[in-house]
């Protein structure tokens, strides 16, 4: 009989404990009506729009301009020799191949010499130069680019050859 009383007592105590925990939980979850809520007077987080402006030398501007040109003019440029084609006063072979761009001139010169060595081992005859380019807000970059200028079609095919030889490049307007 003692065991039954102990079991009954433990069940009743656990039931009361359970009800007590529920009541405490409800008090912590449901706020009181006169509870003060602290709200910031100033905005702590402010949304900033990205004002990235493309300049005339950006890749996107070049690609957008070239997509609007008719394909016939590109094909006719590829068929001609390296002479400059002038149509409506605009030079058509004004694209260069860019291989790298760094903020430090010394780094660009090092990469330029490594690329020249790699290209001479592959029997690719292209001269590289390091060109200083100033971008808005006093930023200066040193680009490793081809010395000669190409029509867009030829520059694109040359860049594709480099990519096959695992040399990364892009086409820029010079």
C-alpha cells in the first residue's frame, strides 16, 4: 500500500509541476499591457543602392555596342588584312586583348614578363604592354594588354586561342 501511495503522490506532484511550468511559460510569452517597448529613434540600418557606373572602357559597353553592329561588317573585317578599315569616320580595329589588371605596377610587369615567356614557348607572336588606366575616385589600375589593335572578330578569335591554351583574357576597346 505504501508503494501505491508513493506512485499516486509522485503522479500528482508531477501534474502540478507540469501545470506550474505551463503558467510560467504563458507569462513569459504573452507580454503585459503596460510593458514598455524600446524603439530606436534613429534608423540603425540604412539601405544603400549600388551606384556602379560603367565607363566607356568596360566590357559591358563594348559588348553592347558590338551586338548592335551588323554581322556582315564583322565578317568583312576578318577577311581583310591588318589594315585599318574606316567607315563613317570610326576605326574598326580598335580592340585589344587584356590579360590582367592590377593596382600595383610591379605586379603587372611581373605577370607581363611571365606571359611573354609562356607565349614564346607556345610560338605565339604577340607583344604585351602595361597600360596605366585611371578610374573614377582616384583609382589607378595597370592593365597587361596586347600592343597591337584588332578588329572585334579577330580579337575574339585570338582570345579564344589563348583560352584554349589556358591563358585567361578579355577583349577591351582601346
